[in-house]
C-alpha cells in the first residue's frame, strides 16, 4: 500500500538518526572502564606487567570501535540515495558498520570470558607474597600501605593480606565482566539493526517505486 511505502522509509530514517545516540552510552562506558583499569593507579591491571593489563586496553579499543560505529551510523543516516551508485555506497557503509560492531561484540565477549577466568584464577591459585605487596601498593587508594617501592628488601604493604588483595582483584574483575556483559547487549542490539538496515537499503528500489 502507499501508506507502507511512505511510512517505512520514514521510520527507518528515524532509526538511523538514533544510532549515534544509542551508541553514546557504551562508547563512554567502555572508554571510562578502560581508563579505570588501564590508567588508574588504584587498578590491579594498571601495571604493564600484569596479566590482566590487556583487559583495560581491550575496553579502550572497544570504546574506539563503538565510536567508529556511531560515526558510521551518523554517516548512514545523512547519506541520501538518489541513484544506483549512491545505493551501492550506502550498502558499503552499512557493511562497515556491521563489521565494526561484529568485531566489537567479539572483543567484549573475549573480555567477559577473560575477566571471569581471572576472577576464578585469583581464587583457585593464590598469588605469591611478592606479588601481593606489589598489587596492594598499586590498588591502595587510601595510602594505608607502607614500604612501597622500598629499596631495602622489606615486604611491601604488610598491612594487606593475600586474602585482601585477592578480594579486591576479584571485585575489579567481576565489575569488568558485568560491564562487558552490559556493553555486549548494546552491541548486539545495534548489530541486529545493522542487518535489518542492510536488508532495507538493498530494497530501496522497491520501496520508492
């Protein structure tokens, strides 16, 4: 019907325009998560030698991918199709959008699994005393540790037990896993819309006939 032919493009256009707004929260969220884990001095993964250092780096990369997807979404929403060449170009943009979000989803899923594994590892394979002191000094936000970065061979941060350090490290990993799960829901929803959008763009000639 004429109503369907007219209303469907309008609805799709509105949804396309909402892509940048929809991806704003996960973009900021992943950037802040990455900053908290990678750059904050109170994070167990802030040390470049830490095995979980790459988790923070992964969040920053996902933030960049979300931002790229948002930019592609904006470009898709403002790009007009007036002939076959425009249609092919827009399909390329949509496929880049889908590819970027697919990579984002895979990266976040990897982070989620890794954080869960690290959390279990901290519990099943307790850290050594030397590692305890180093980690405790790095995550101590209240400056309660003594002998941090000492040159005399004393134990760093004797105020923190191994159990204390494991508990804090597990909390950070579980929080990161929860954040990754939430961000995955955003990426999957945006990815699903990308496939619908690809189908819609491929039918432009039918819709506007």
